[in-house]
């Protein structure tokens, strides 16, 4: 009988924390989805506006524009996850504090480690999702986005150029051709649009657009021409060439709103993670460290709000949101500083881990101290 009574007590005591964990975990889902949706819309609105301009001004199909937006979605999700996660954890801590549930749980003998277990597990799952996006989905999606963008550039740039008409859609350039024979532009003139001390003017018998080279800007392959360059008002030179690859910054013509955590290198985003691991370059090492550290920031920011979000019901919740704001600002100041120093070689690539590691250590130390004050490890004997 005594063994049966002890077994029932153990099962009852072990079931109550699971009920609490399940209740708090489910309360995190709806705010997270809503916060993520709002943040995604805010971050992507500039790109959406530019894609709508493509539909209206250039007649790009809705299907192509929707596909390009879909390929950009992983980047937007990566940028939104830290804010959505920390906001969700803050809302949960504010609610249970304002409703006096936190006081009731503490009165029942539960520490912050047990109360925050739901936030621990939830933020860890979000970090795993972020890791999957940054290491696998995002590089693939960005590569497909570049391919789709090059298709549109090739289709609409070549189509828009008319013989005997000045073409101004190339950013910072003006172009003129005498006639067009298939894909070959004949009698090509291309120059900087602004008359400055440092400018370039090119004349060529023929020119062909090149859009297929991966990880390279679109270019105009000029044949049999002369390049006129001025570096200063008194310095002028001409260069005759048989073949010249004239780089065109056409990618700016579609979208400029690239989502990027401090220090990201856009040309290397589409490189698979396995190639980054095998690479010996500094840029590849920085990109690899960022892909691994960015998801861990979701976990660090969320668990930090367990201690920062706890407050007495009578004190109000404004101070909690101010703490959250200070935490996020401090995190990204440290992140941008370390990423910038790593990019210029002043710090090793692993330095980008400084922000998430420091915030995690602060969060764990805060939880330990709060539980130690509430329930000291050493008890005095009467």
C-alpha cells in the first residue's frame, strides 16, 4: 500500500510540470505566428513595391514576380525570426506576471528554470528552423532568385533597346546602337551618364549582352572598339581593344532592398554551406560563422527575456518592453561591431559569435541568481 501511494504521488507530481509546460508552450504559438507575419510584411514591403513596379512598368508576369518573391522569402524569415522570438517570449512573461500566475507558480515552489522551460524548448526549435534556413534553404533560394532575375534582365533589357534611340535604363549609363542583328548590337556607344572628372566612353563595332555567367554581374561584350577614359581634367587616354567585357550594374534595376545582418556578403550568399566549409578564404569563413550564429541568436534573446520579463503585477509592463528594446539594441550593436571587425580582418571570423554567446551567458547567470535568491542552495539548520 505504501509503495502504491508513493507511485501515485510521483506520477501526480511529474504530471503537473508537463501540464504547465504544455500550457505555456501553446501560448507561445499564436503570438509567434502573428509577430512573424507582421515582421515579414514590414521587411518585405519595399521589395514587394519594386516587384509591383516591374508588373506595371515592364509588363512582367505575375507568376515570375511571385516566384522571385518566394525565393526572397527565406532571407526575410531569417531577418524576422530573432525579433519574433524575443517578442513572443516577452509577451508570455508579461502576461503571466500581470495575471499573477508567476507569483502563484513561485509560491508553489517552482523556480524560473522550470517556469521558463517552455521558452527554452520553443526558442531552441525556432533556432533549429533558422539553422535549416540559413545553411540549406537560403543559399539555394538566393541562387534561384539570381537565375530568375537574370532571365528577366535578358528578356526586358534586350527587348527595350531600339536602334537609333538613346537607352537610359542601365544605372548610371547611356547607350546607343545603330542597328540590331539578332542578339548582336552593331555600332555601339555607351558612356557614363554624368559628366565628371572620372568618366568612361566606349565605341565598338559590335556588342553582345552576357547574362549567363553565375555570380557575375551582367556585362556587354564589346568587339573592335575604342575606350576613352579621363581620370582628371588634365589626364585623358584612349585604349583600342579587340574584345572588352563591359560590366553593367543591371541588378540594381530590379531590387536594391537586400536583407542582411551586419557584415553579410551578398555575392557569397548563394554558395552552398559545404563549399564554405571546404573554402580557405576569409569571406567564406565569415559567411559560414554568420549562418551558424544568426539562428543561435533566436535562442539567446528569448531565454534572456525570462529573467528580464519577470516583474510584479503592480509595477506594470512598460519597463519590460523597455528592457526588451535595450536588449535587442545591445545585441545588434555588438553583432554589427564584431561582424565589421571580422570583415576587415581585425577579429577572427568566430568573433561574430560574441553577441549570442554573451547574451546566453547573461541569461543563464540571471536565472541562476534569481533562483538562488529565492531558494538558497545552502539551508541553515534550526
